[in-house]
């Protein structure tokens, strides 16, 4: 978490705000290319733009970037719903995390797709044209974790909470990874019966398992390892402890626990720099101070404790309860 704050403080100015607006435009361009294929019979995406490492090794390095224009759906009926859905997911995550974290999360997914395709090509010699499926899947899984109780319409009819869809997708992804490597083990050990059952009957194969495992690492890293709130001071921890035990203690005891650092009136109203370099303000999310530029800082009235945020995170942070 501290690493991410330092990283954001140093490179946050390079983040692309409203990133999903540009991604949706790329998806629309990709869909137009798909429509042109139906008219002309020429698949421009697969021929020139897809993530094909056999062609990349021959010098077509632009494919490392252009593959992300593949839209999440090619159905003329569902494309508008898919674009709106992923736009909602992306903008919601950006408002929650801030532009920098969302940029890192999205583009790390793009890079991990490239790494997965390269590993598959180098190990098995298979050029697996990975598209934006796992990038969008990682966005949805992050959305399901951050907004578990939001309801969507399954098949546009049945209301269901996002967390249940996330759980189902996580089970499916785990089965795909485990089944794929089980099929590989069965193939290498000569267990033709198990291999036929896994590969032919269920469609499990190790190329997709490897792609899923590597391409979803951004979800594992950012959600499991970095999904933590701002670090709490000793006084704030005592305040939460006092609040939790409010039914067991008197008001005077709670007041003392929440203010365990003894001060007098003069000390409490005098300025004492608590941030490095004597800065008066420090964002609880990114760690930037007024010394890092022309920033505006405000305290959040909905957070428990004295949490101060810069203008980039004042309305996007998760309230500390």
C-alpha cells in the first residue's frame, strides 16, 4: 500500500482521467471493423491487429497495442448493452480508486495479456490470439468485489446481485485453470481416458488455463493484496475501540481512550507539524502534500477519524467506518 502511494505520488500526473471514455471509443472502432468484415469479407482485426505472436515475431509489433480494440461483444443486439455495462464498471472503479489506480489496474491487465500470450507461444509454440476478454473480466471481478450489493438484470430479466455473478465467474475461472492443468498432466502421463474426458467432453486445455492464470494476476494483486484502507493512527484505533465497547464503558472512559495522548488546551490549539518536511496537509490516499503542487485539501465528515484528502480523492475514496 505504501509502495502504491509513493508510486502514485511520483507518477500520478501521467494518469489518464476518464480512461473508459477512450476505451469505449476503441471498442466502437473495433466493432466497425467487425461490421466491415461482414461487408467486405476481409477480417482486418485478425489479419493486421490481433495479438498474434507469430506475426509479432516477424516485425508486426503494433499488434501489442492494437489488439485492445476488440469489443466485448460482436452481436448487434448486445453490443450497446455491453459497452454501457463496461463503461459503468470502469467509471465506477475510477471514481472509487482514483484515476491513477484505475489506470494501473487496466494497463497491467493489458500487459499481462501480452505476457500470457508470449509464454504460451514460447513454451508450446501456439500463437493464442488473446483479445480483451480477460481485461474486461478483471474489471468485472473488481467491480463485484467493490460493489457486491449492486443489482443487475441477468438475461435482462432476472435481478441479481453482482457478488453472486462474481462468485459464479470465480468458480468457473478456477475450474478452467484446474481442469486445464489436469488435462496437461493426464496428457503427459498417458492417461488417455482422463485426458479425453477433460479435453474433449469439457473443453479444458492448458493454453486457456495459462492465459487465465497469468492475465488475471492484476485482479489478485490489486484486490487481495492492496484492498486496504488508509493506515490508522493510535488515537484513531483507540477511538474505534472505544466506540465498539461503548455499551460497556462510561463516557469518561471512552473519552480518555479516544484521546489517549494527554494534551492541554494550549497544546491542542497550537500547530504541530505531523507530516514530513513540515507540511500542514497530507492526503490519506496518495500521500501528497501542499508541497507537491497546487492542491486543495479537505477533511471528510463521513469518515471516522481525522482523514484528510486531496481534491483527486476527496470524492472517490472509501469512507472509513
